[in-house]
């Protein structure tokens, strides 16, 4: 009797251990979702990343090397036998419903335009991926960087500028980065909008923060490289932020805020 009970208990424990050890197969549909998967999931659990996972403006592009790159389609997800699909904006209309009707769990992360939203998205991703401790660690690192960045700009107005001569106003993650480093956003209109070249030439901003200008070949003939604009902003660019910390909104926005703050302090703002 005792032998049978012991044997039954051992079998139950074996089944439980096998179930717990089964890896989570994770598929990411877009570049912004890639960052959460790359930051939180073990490589052995990643069965698909988006085609832009290795792009120049992908924050964790180096971690994507050697991992499968797949199209964000129903066929690709089903072929990968994914158990969890992570997305922010990726996938065709109706893909989420099609996946869920086939038993595939889909996590759609919320929009991120500030650091409070970044904390929430990171927590949700970490919980769904079974890595709450890793998510908490990344959140703590983000908050530490924000504390180091705080107040550096001393309330000075700064204009964000891309090679296409677009800027970013209130309600955007760029605005959150500027404010985290202690600057006021010189762009007053909400969202993203072009900056008239004439305005920049006639009334240059006190300080300019550029983004994505490291992709020089792509933007060679863009408005942001107009000689008049270069003259108007000469000596006013306090920081050139790389696309990798700007391309997607997420916890790594704190890297951009800290870089901006360090540049401001170097110029004794």
C-alpha cells in the first residue's frame, strides 16, 4: 500500500515538474514589442521577432542576432507554434482575433507616451512573460536614471528636431524625455508636426535636441539638412540622440533623458 502511494506521489510530482518546465514559446509582431521580448524572455523561448528587430533604431538590436525573424502573419505565428504573441501596433487587422480563436494568447501592450505608462507596459509584459522580477529590475533602473536626469535643463526651452524637420509636442514620449531632463518643450502643438523652415531661420530656438540624424545616408536630402537650417541651429544643438532610444517608446526612454541631462550639465545649463 505504502509502495503504491509512494509511486503515485512520485508520478504526480514528475508530471507537475514536466508541466512547470515546459518553455513559453513567444512571438513578437512588431519592433516595439520586440524590445520587451528581448529584454525579458530567455532566448530559448523566443520563436519569432519582427522584421525590424535588427533595425538601426531597435534598442536591443544586438540581442536579436541569431533569433528567428518572421513576418507578422497568421501563417508565421501558427507555424512557430507560439503560445504567446506580444504586440504593440503590429499585425494586420483581425490578426489578434484570428489567433485567439485558434487558442493562441495575445498580449497587446498599452500605448506609452510618458514614464508612468512605460512602467505599466513593462509590468504587464513582465507578468505575461513570467518574468516579474526582471520587469521590476528594469523599472528600478529606469527610475534611477530619471532621478539622475531630473532638473538638468533648469527649465530652459528646447526644440526637438528630426532630419525631416519634424518636431514633437505635448502628449508624446519625446515631450516626456525633454521634461524628465528638466527642459520645457518649445513645441506647443500636441503630437508630431513639421517645423516651418522660415520660423527656424527667423526665430531660432534657444536649444535644439536632434534625433535620428545618425542615419545620414537615408536623410541626405531632407529638410533637416537644409543649409539655412544648419546655420540657424549652429551652436544651439545641445544633444544628438540616437534613434535606438527614440524609435519606440518604452522604459529605455530614460536612457535618452539621462543622455540629454548629461549633455545639458556639460554645457552648464
